[in-house]
């Protein structure tokens, strides 16, 4: 794998992991608005990882 693609992959996966962590923290809050925002962040993180992995497999 080219170094630039590897760097982009690592950045994309890192962003996805951070979004998922933030989503889990917010999802465990007592406020329903925070829980919904956390769920949205978890979904965004999953889509980000899927898009990054699909992009690097080509």
C-alpha cells in the first residue's frame, strides 16, 4: 500500500474511532437529546469506517 493511502486510511479509521467513542459517551448520558446525538455519532462513525475501508480496497 502506498504511504499516502496508508496515512489516509489511518486518519479515517482514527476519526471513526473517535466519533464512536464520543457517541458512546453521549449515549450513556441521562438526557434524551444527548443520547440521540450519541446514536447519530455512532452511526456516522460506522459509515466513516465503511467508506474508508471500501476506498482502500480499490
